[in-house]
């Protein structure tokens, strides 16, 4: 059976990535695409790479007939999303890719996003969308909140380790490297080719990056006690990919064993042999996450590295994985595309 | 029905691209992979991006049982290919990706490749693999010779125009821009990141590039008279993509009309509206070819631009498209993957 | 003697490049920097790479005391420049980097820039700044108009050939490849890293690019008859560099001899041995122009390639070269910095 | 006065960078260039970007008349260097860029480089070349050992902090990001454009990177007790630049104050205002090092970031800075070239 879906915010990178993936998904069909400022345009004008597809024209959200829609992907900017979602039909299944429903505690939301939440009842309802750890809740959910892409990369490296108690929760350092598409199609000086290529720098440092809210919420839940990691992301001259280098205190072999065991049956998570660390190039354009563990010359120290494609496993691929669960489809449907290399 | 196929030369970029595409192809299944110098290794060691697939280990060609194989992709280097193919079972269907069988005239082969052909009877048998123009021959062929990637890009821009006689065949200039993966995984100084990135230069200029042999053969056939184009390729700091800028004398509107008419029913060839020229970013990783035509301030002058991904439509995607025809499958089977952008 | 100079429009790439070059110039000293929207800021805030220099703060143009200034570089946007220059002191030497004074004929200006010139008397006074061909005029000039960067690359390849009559003036095709810094620090979608990297496309095609006005003016002057070239520029995923591939009809050896002879004594122009074509990587960050000539298998056809750094020889380096002449300094002063490779 | 110098190993990137910098150095003149395998070639053939310079041809080391040489830069591979240097005249001043003389303890050398040192008496004589911390020793030295590029970046961030005791020496994590030119002009698969661009990964991890030998030696000396840092370098898709992100325990404000104080008079070291972290793009091609300090939401935690150009401040620029001291020239002579941006 093919489910008709809508993509709200189809003119951004995550919206386009949703369409790219749905294009060869056997169980989903795009029934509506919205982009307020580009309403009336064809998707092929906004994204010529999708020109081979027979897609509905971009419309404004209010012009979508949601009665025909089985599930709605919401790829709108943070902040406005909560208002839009609040106005959608109450029986519509929604996978949100914004940051608006990731934090379940209203106080946390206000702290990290600087203003009270406009739809706290939806915030309470939303299920956190890190698929591998919330399968049952997601399958039963009406509203799923996609995770931050950096937050996903960090959690894949750390959740089983915190759950098993094999690392010191108080000395975790996440040093993350991110491609530029994670910043979206925004016109900002630091995203220009001439500014970014051939250079790198940290951003969102100093304990200010909003994905820390997700780390705090989830890691504390997993560990059963407050966990506060140190997190410094860096912007790299590449388009896709996140590499999270996580410096931890713990026994390297035990860490590797724990990770490998936790992910043994996972279709998208691959733990490399001990001592091998992964590269972002090997997951580009795919829903896979590769992980590796290496020891150090210093006993009791280890490095855990996880890599994902921020637009796929970190965002739109994850969203489809969640949609598959919500619609009773195979979890991997449409998502087994091989990475693209070189 | 799923056909078991072999990929000879699986440790190069075109071999890996074949595996990438076959991974989600509904009618093909990889039964054997060869790589002489890496025999015994797992494909995931040579190409970690394919690590999620359950693939046979790399073996030497002589260790493949061809009785179990329905079709063989041959992605070996130029020169050795003709000897390998000559030694394969006579009833084995073969799609070759090398240059060895592209030229049908032994004298042409010797002229462009500098030595006599070692298997002239196979050379005579081989069908030129530019799918859209040789469908019937390919469907009936045992041995199909994949085109040069640059040669494909140039022919998509020019064949209908030469056939229709709407351009001057004696003043054609093909100025081509190519990504680096077309040069393969060879260890050459000019392919190093530090040498190539942030720079561009011409290569194979001066009427020496071997794809000129294909241009001469095919364009003369189409035009019904000798055609000798000028062709200067350039190496660009990007991994995938070919953009052929073809400068021609002819009426721009008529040229656009001719191209659009010729490709109206083609699943992989898209002619943009008149006056719009395509970008390589919009076909990356896909089997599509986008084409555009623009006029000039000078009457009777036009620019035709075609873009393809050299590894896909220019090589491995084309090979699968041909294999589909040879095996009686839908021509587009496994090839409708959307391009990857950004 | 050290001359105090002002840079108007110091917050753009050409302004920054002027400061970079003047920083180690023995005869120039930066006395004033303007940037209207960023007035009050330190240059190191706008361009941290210049943070080691002791520079005056950015001010508005009206706050500069031009009595203290020996020469003024004007790196302002096209269009507004003519009004600014008209308001500057009449005895101030000016090297303009915009397009406003490149065309000497008011009708030409209006045709290519879509509106009448606001300061036609200055337009008549301005000297075209392609140094090697206008030395005497530049040395005596008050107002010098820097050339377009693409226009410079094309002219270095073609002027001696048109002057000597060794090529057919009616069949010239300039296929140009340009790095992104030529587009300036503007916030445009197609200049984003995620849009531009790993891809290429034509721009300003169809006989519409404004540098055609310069080509027409200069080539016709040199040839002594109207010359109208075909010109298609392409945007490449690199920051600096222009490579102009010029396809011409003429004898390759004679073309090479003519170019090599014309540039024999030039400090910044290097003609490679016959049959070798240059790379942009070899002039990056420098004021050098490398040129090469290759023949074709077709007799009477040749390719001439010139490469420059668009920001240096194509703009700010050229401006300083002209300033050197105007101030009676050695022409090469401050400009012999070696290119940066890799 | 101009000193004649030799560059041994001129066909690699650090050799070429030496020539680039010496080209505009007022006190140095290149008298000899060696490159064994390319002896007899012109430097312009090996590095066309240096084609504007009047340079001696490449020769073999044994063909250099060292009596005419005032100082010798040795940019040869690790391992062979110690034998070459041992055979040079005993009164020749030498700045070595290899790893052979960085570690003063023979046991340390054997541990990190896997074999006994072939010239232990020279090892004892050599002065460690981190200029700002060994000025007097370098000025008096005959043989100076250039530091590792990664080692330099890490030490600029940490030495003053360890000396002042404002950070915990036992919890230091150095997460480093490096451009590809640091790996040299070697033909390795992972250095190919198609492999490296658009991707990132760790290398030399697990406490195995040889620059750890330098960190151990120097940090222990500075701290007056053994210091063993954790160090994970990453290869980035860019040509030049190192960014060292150093995660430390200590008071951020005190750390910033300490660094800023230590480097207040340094011509090449710039500490940004508190809370600002630097970018590699802002030191590209220059001898500058930018440093920044940011706090964390967790009290007592800080991030220190240092950026350098690996080929300049990390290698060839440092070498010239040391040569300046050894020859009694101003330390900054020839090294005040502004970075190149964009």
C-alpha cells in the first residue's frame, strides 16, 4: 500500500532530501509540498535536481487538503513550527524535523530556545525520534520530534555506554565536525564557498549549542542521573557529514564490546572492528551510521567515533525511518540506498 | 526474476559504482566480484561505504564459475580487457566499461590506442553502448562496449543536431569540464587533493584525447560524412560530473527544438527550457543527463550544454541500462535513483 | 618614499586584497579605509586575516581627509562608483576597480549597463587599465579604470594575436572558467558552499556578460575593425582563479611565436613552451599570468589558454601595478609575491 | 647582507614553501637546490608556480659546494635525514624540517620511530626549533630541529598554561584537524581528491602519532613533571591549515589571561579576545598563529584553540624564523606576508 504524504517546508535542504528519498520509496507517495514564499513554483525550479519527478507544485500550507494525507513531514524552521503544528488536524500523523518538540520539559525548552513554548500540550505529546531507542513509542505516536543531527551523532556513540555504565559520565568530551548543509540554505556570510572552503573553525562553542539540551535530557535519562557533556562542534569545508569524536574514560575493549553488542541487530548502525575509526565519506547520502572505538596509550582512555550524513540519518532519513514505523511499514523501506562514493 | 551478475575489476571506481547501483536493483544480484591484486579481501575492506551489503569476497577472474553468471560487467583497465574478454565463455553476455571495444574499425583502434587490437573478431562483434541510439542492437548483443564518459556527454549534445543537419559540422568546438573520478583510483600526482583542489587546467588537449576516436566514428556515421570536432577537456576540482559546453553554428531555436523533439520520450534525458543551461550538481550520482541550449548576441551561433555524472550515466549507470535491455528487463530498472544534492 | 593611499570599499574581497598586497608594499601606506555600512568597525573585525596589521578603522567616505591622500583605490560596487568618484577632489589620483569607467563610449556604457552614465566627462577622461598595453597613458592618468577580471584573462590571450593578424577575428570562442571570489562577498544562493562545491555551470551566457563590452571595445581597437567574440563563462568550485580557453583559427606555431614575442620582456606575463597549457593553481594569490598555446589534429586550429588570479592580476594586483606607474614607482613594486601552492 | 642558502629536498611541499618564502626575503638568497630523483630538472618543471624565479637547477646533494653556503635548510624525509646531516660539513648551519632531531633522548627516538638513531651525537646537539620558547638557544645553535606541525599547534595552545599551572595537566585532550598538505606530496590513496574531498576522518589515533613524542618531551619539561596528553588528529578536506581544539580543565578567564600575557609581545602569535575562537582560513599561507579561549557552561572547563598554516608556521616559515635568528637577522625578516583570504 502506498501512503500519500505531505512535506511542509519543501524548499529547504531537509525538505529536498525527503523528496529525494521518497522518490524511490515503495510505500510513500508525495501528495503535497508546501513552501510559503515559493508557493506557485514547481519543485523543479527550486531544486532542478528533482526535475525528473512528477511532483505537485509548491503551495501554501493553508491550501493543502489534509484529509487526503496519511502522514505529514514538517521541515519548517524552528520556532514557527510549533504554531503550524498546533493548527494541523488533530488526527494527522506528523514527523517533525525542527527543534520545536525535541525537549519534553517546558523549562528546558525555554532555557535553550529563549522563550516559552507556544504549544506545551503538543510538547508533552511528542515522542523523541531517535528510532533505535524509541521504536515502540514512535510506532504508537501521533507526533514524532526528529532529533538534532549533531545530537543523533553523539547519542549513537554514547547511549549504550552510559546505559551499561562502562564510561565515566562526568568526563565526556564530544568534539564534533559537521558539513555545511546542516546549516541549511540560509544566506549567511560564513556559509559562502569563498569563506568556508579551505578552512575550518568551531561554532556554537562554550556550552551554548542547543543540541546540548537534547544531550542533557537523553543522557541523564539513560544514565539515571544528571549527565552534562562538553560539546564543541566545528564547521568543515564539506557539504554532508558529521563526525563526532567522543573522548571518554573507560576500558576501550569493554566499550567496543558494549557498542557492538547493543547494535548487533540494527540495520543502519555498523560498529567497525576494534581499533578502526570510520570516515564520513562512507555514509554520504545514506541512512547508515558507522561507529568505531580506539584505545589510547593511556590505560582507561578511549575514543569513540560515529559518522552519519546529517541530512539523511541525521534528519530526513531518520524522519522516514520513523514514518515507516508509524505507518506499519518495514522500518528500512526506502532507506537501503547505498552511500555515494566517491 | 533476479539475474546473477559478475563484476570484473570491482576495486576501481566504476566497479564500486556498479555495486552501489546493483545494491538496490530489483532484477540483478551480485554473484561474483573480481580484483586480481586484492583477491581474498572483502569488498568492505576495499570500499567501506559498501560495508552494509552482503557481498561475495573478491576473487581472481579464473576463480569465477561463469556457468552461474547471467551477465558479466567488465570494469577492467584498457588494454588488458580485450585479452580477458577473449578468454571468457563464448555464450556469456558482457557489458564492458573499458575503451577496448568502442571503436569498430581496427585501424581506428590502432591509431588512437597505439597498438593493434588483440581480439579483432570481438571488436567486430561489439555493439556501441550509447543506449538511446542503439537500443535494438544492444538488446540483441552479446558484447556491448560502454562509451567513454566524455564521449557520452558530447554525443548527447550533438547527435540529434548532426542527424537533422541543423548545425555546421565543420565548426564544432567541444570544451569539456570533468570531475576527477573519471581518472579512476590511480595514484597520480595531479589527482592528489593538494594538487587539484582550488585549481583547474586542460588535459588531453591538442587533438590527442582518445575519446576523439569515438566522436569521429559516431558523428561521421550520424552525419553521413566525415566530421572532425575540436575537443578540449579540463580537469575540475570536483569528484563527479561532466559538463560539455558545445559551441556550434546554427539557429539556436531550431537547435533547441531539435534536441527537445529527439529526447521527448527519453526517461533519462531532460532538455531544459530554451535559454537555460544545466549544472552538474543536478545530476550527481544519477543516471540522468540534463541538456540546455542558449543563443548568442551573434545570430546563427549557439551554445549547447550537456551534463552527466561520469561514473553513472557516463559509465556504470549506462552499463546497467544496457544490461537491462540485454536481459529483457525494463530499461530504467534500478536506475531511477534521484541525484544527490547538495 | 612612501605614499599614503586610501581604499574605498575596503569590506569587499577586492578591498581586502588591496590591503593584503599593500601590507608588504615598500612604497605604499594605508592612510584611510572606507566601508559605509561597517563604518566604525576595525578592519580586523571584518577580515580577521588582516588582524596583524596596524590599520586605520573603517570610516565613511565623507570622513576621509583626502588632502592627506596621494592616491585613492576605489573598490566600490558598480553604479554607485561613478557618483562617488565625481564627488572626489579633482586633483586626486584614482585607480577604480569597478566597471564604471571601463567603456569609453557613453552609448556602449548604456547598452551594457542599462542606463546612461552619470559622469560622462569622467568616463572620457578615464584610461583603460590593462597595464601592459596602456603604460604611457596610465602613467600620465588621473583616473584609471581597472579592467574586468574575465576581460583581462581574455585580452592577455588575444591582443597580440589580433594585432599581428595571425588569427581569424571572426571565429574566436572564449570559454572561460572562473573561481567564485570574482562574484564578491555577496549573499547569493548560488555562491553558498553547499550549492557550488562539487559542481559547475555556465553563467552570464548567451552574449549577455558585461565584459563583452570590454572585449568589443578593445579587440576592435587592436584589430582595426569590428571584432565580436563568442564568450561563455563558467563558475567553478574554487575560490581564486580564471582560466580562459580560447579556441582560434590560425597557425599554432605562429600564434605561440607571436605571443612569446609580444610578452618577452613582461615581468608578470609568462608564455609556456609550445604545447604546454597552464593551470590556475600556479598563479594563485599572485600578479602573474601564465599563457600556453597548443595545436590541434586539425591544421589551422589552436587553443590559447591564459590563467590569472581574478583578485590579484584580475583586479587588486592590477590596480597596484597601475598605481605604481602613476606614482613613478617601479612597476613591480610590492607585486613580486610568489603564488601560493598548494 | 644577503646570505646564500641551500634547500635540500626541494621537490616536496615544504621545500617549495621555503623557496616561496625566500623569494621575497630581503636577507636570503637561494644558492643551491637538491632533489635526488629529480636532479637535472629545473625547479619550474617540478613546481610551475615558481616559474617566475631565477633559480639554480635541482642537483644531487653531493654536487653542492657547501663552502659557498651560509645556511642549509634540510627538507628531506624522516629517517634518511640523520645520515645526510651527519655527512654535511661540521661548520655548516642547518635548519632541519624532518622529525629526526626533534627528540633529544635516544630512547624516546627509538620508541617513537622504531629504530635506534644513526647520529646520536647530532641528536644531542640539536636545538628544538619552537622559536618563541628557545630563542637564545636557536640563535647560538648550529643545528636546529624544526617541530612537527601538529606539535607546534598544540604547544602554542598549551605551553604557557602548563608553565603557569593554570590547567590540570592530567586531563588534556587535543583534538586536532589538519589539512592534507601536511602529508606531503606522497602518492597515497587516501590523499587523492576523490577520496578526501567531501569527507573527514581521524588518523594516527590511539596514542600512536609520533608528534606525541614531542608533546611528552616538551610538556613534561615545561610542567616540571611528566605530562601525557590525549591526542587525536583528523584529516580534513582542505590543503593548508591546522586547528587544534584543546579541551582543558581550568578557569577560562585565567587561561585567557595567561595566554594573552605570555604572547603579548610576540610578532606572530595573536590571542583573540576572550570567547572568540579562530579559523584556519585567517592564517593561510602566513607565519601567524591565532589563538582563542572559550569557557563552558560547566565551571572549570575551557576550550583553547590554536590555528596555524602547517606549511608555514608549522614548518617552512618556522624554519626561516629560526634561520633569521641563527644569521643575526631580524626575526620577522621575510615573514610578514599577510595571509591569503579568500
